[in-house]
C-alpha cells in the first residue's frame, strides 16, 4: 500500500511540474548611447539610446524607448538592431555596422517568448506610436512614401481598427514626421491625431471599430460634464 501511495505521489508531483512551467527572468540592461544615421541620405548622425533585452540572463535583442505594459504578463517594446552597411567590393572581414530603429516586439514574461508585431503601414522611420491598453495608434505611411494615414491597431487582429487617409508626408528628412504621437483618453476611449499645427482629428474607439468624433458630440459631452 505504501508503494502505491509513493507512486501516486510521484505521478501527482510530475503532473504538477508539467502543468506549471517555470517562469523566466526577463530584464533590461544598461542604457548605451549609439549613433543613428537619419535623413533620406542617412548623412545626419543622431544619438540613440539602446539597451539589451535579456531572458534568463541571455541577450535576445536590443531595444529603445520605454516598454508599454499590456497585462501583468505581456508588454511591448521597440526593437533596435545593427545592419551591415558594407558594399560587395569591400572586405568581408570588416563589416560596417549601423544602428537602425526596428518595429515593435511582444514579450511574454511567463514563457520568455519574444515575437515581432506586424503593424499595418508602420514606417520604421516616420511613424511614432502611442499605446493604450492593447491598442496602438500612429500615422502610417503608404508604400510610395507620400500619403499619411491615421491608424489604430489592436493586438490579435490582422485588420486595423481604424485606417483613414489624413494627408501627405510634409518633411521626408525628419524622423517621426508623419505626425506627432497621437493622444489617448479614456471614458470614452478616444484618440486624437494632430495634423500640422492647427488640424486635429479625434476618433472614438469602441471594441473593434472606430468612428470620427464631431464637434457637436464634444460640445454635448462637455455640457453634460458641467
């Protein structure tokens, strides 16, 4: 009988160990200032602060900017990476590493898994993202680099919640020049895109859809608040 109890205890312990995966240690390293060559001709050197993303003390990626916490388990952070800028006729033993800004990463603290997010029309040079909950708002740029679109995307959905043309790219030499990072507000959930110095477009986000907010709606809500 005692052997049977020992066997059952061993089975239960094994099953418990399998059902509860060991949490991983996800940490960031120290900030380091590097040079990022910006502009259409990549002739202007700008300072960029990057730091390593470690899983169980192993370097996985380099990142820039602060992470955005989505849940207690998941967060997003922007990628930074180095690319070899050497020409084919230059010695292969002497790579020319240049830092670049990348897209966004989704990090799972429990599993230690890191995945790249595919954000529609997100431009690595011109788009400045603003996160709220599991939504991200930014100005996307068309493939020809001329048209700007207001975009709101939600994690787990392929199609954007919002995708509206709002103008043309004004300055192709200025990083993040498609538009400033959009502003979010809660209750009701809204996001505002600033186009130039005067024009602003506000959209109300409801679940998987977004509608433009008109001036009369804002006036009614202001009156109700008073």
